[in-house]
C-alpha cells in the first residue's frame, strides 16, 4: 500500500502521450487547447461609437461659445463609414457600434443634442461647449489587441471561448485528440435490469463515469459486465485492448484480495512498466494502476459506488488531466465547520458543502454519513474536502483544501 501523494506522483510520471489535431473552432467545445491561441487582429477592428449620437471633430469645439454643425449623413453599425468630403463644422449621425471615420474623434450622445432649426425638421445640431477628444468612443483593440492571448494551452474550450474565437475570426485551432476509455463492470451481483432481487446490485459505476465525462473530451465505451468466473474472457479483452486505438482500460470491482477478485492476477500476467496496488486513501483503498506502454494504461477501481467515484475523481481524472495537459483542477482553501478525526496514515476524501459565510469567508461543512456505502451525502454535497495523511485531528476553524466534483473550476453556490 502506498501513500496517496506517491500514487499521484507515479500517475503523473506515467501519463500517456496524446497527439493533437487541428479542427474547426466552432466544433471545439469541451476540447483541450494544445497550444496558446492568439488573436489574429484587433478587436474592435476600428474605433466605433458607444452611443447613438453625433460624431464631431473635437478640435472644432475649442474655445467654443455656440456653433452650428451641418449633418452630412447617417452611419449605422455595419455601414461603410467612408465619407468623401468633410467640410469644416460638420457632423454625422452615428448609431451604437458604427465606425467613426476621420476627422471625427468624439461622439455627443443623442440625449444631449440640440437641433436646428426645429427638432422635427433639422439640418444642423447646435454645440455650445467644448467636447473632449475620444468621448463615447470604443477604441480599436481595446478588447483584444493583435497577437494578444485568447486561450491558454491546456484550457478546456467552453462556450465563452467559442464566442471569442468566432468574433475574432479564428477558424481553426489545435486541440488534443480525444483519448478513448474502455470500461468493464465486474461481479455476479451486478445487474443492468430495472427490477432486481435483494441479492443483486444495479449497475451504477459505469453510468456515473460516463455522465461525468460528458463535458470532457473523452470517448467512453462500456462493455458487458464481466462475471466472477470470466478470467479467460477478461484476459482476452486485455489483449484486444492492447491492439486497439483505446488508451485506457478501467474495471470496477474484483480488485481486492477476495476469492473472486480476479482482476489483479490477470493484469500481472502482462508485461507492465509501472504498477501499484492499494492506496492509503478512503474511500477507495483497494485500487490498482498499471502502465503497459507509453500509450496504454489500466485502472482497477473498487466496486463500491462511492469508493469507485472517489478513485475516479482523485486518481483517474488527474491521470487524464496530466495526459491532456489540462490545468483546471485547482483547490479552494476553506475553513472546516466541524472537528474531524481520522487515521493518521490515511488520506481522507470527505463529502461536504462549501459556502460563503456572512463574513465572506469560505467554509466547508462536513456532512453526516461518510461511510463508503452511503450515497445520500454524495448527492447532497457540492465539494470534496481533502484531509491529508500525516495528521489525525483537524480542529474546527482549520483550513483544508477543497475540490469541485468535476475537476473544472466552477462557481460554488451555497
């Protein structure tokens, strides 16, 4: 049995190699950027009006007492702003977003305009005060400058990125290819039937992992349930996996040291570059990792649903993130509301709720029912609290590291 930190270091050192591909940016949702993405141009592409109003040359209002400015034309957003001749003391009507052509360099909002001779029949506006240069102007490149970074390498592309990519005219981007996972649930007790006798258990682990991966760039293939006597079949499945395009094989159950826990003995029959079995963590102590070659690895998760979910979240997901180059799994420091006691040599992952107190501090409420067989606290939680090995007693008010369920930095809502 190894310490959780050592398990993570082994996983990081043994990440798999995932190649990249260039795809249309509009199809890149939930993909991982393989390199930094830069803006190919300035945005906005030119100075434009932030209000409906009238554009003028601010120099012509210097030392001004009162003057008429002749209205030349109207320019709406999307109109070609080209103006052939611009006599002195002229103005153009502009709509919000309209490009401001030279020599105009300021906008007077429509609410401040005085028309001449009449409001419903006019050819001029009256300006009776100095107008500052750049008033109500959105500047070229004030949002994104040419060659400014838009997306960091290792970021997962989200809808807000798609908006930026499209607005900036970035047609294609380089992303990591989607790694493929093959998943097997094991055990005679596991059933996919809706109605089951009391001695059976509904299959849930594969459904959980599949739904977990829906927002990540992963291909998930769940195979038929392996029965306790299916040793030869499992060995054949491993051989098929090693000759396939899939990068990772995961099992759930049959991983401990019981009579029917056949997974470790089959895995060890293959040539393995790295291996650990059993991690000093709870839930999830009976867990196994093996690396076959630079592109093929294996995880054996516990059959217990919460133990399986914990091992997937804190072992498999980091492995996938390391392999994809994702840098999103950042902890949040929070004060614990309850005293917590555990075994000193074990790392504990605790289900709880993170929220902001009335004073604005981030706090973590440990939920009752932390036994690994209990699903309800997991359902009612919004975060995991990490209680590391090397310490047994955690006092109320101490700070701990907390993690989101998904591994993607979300906004916590109490």
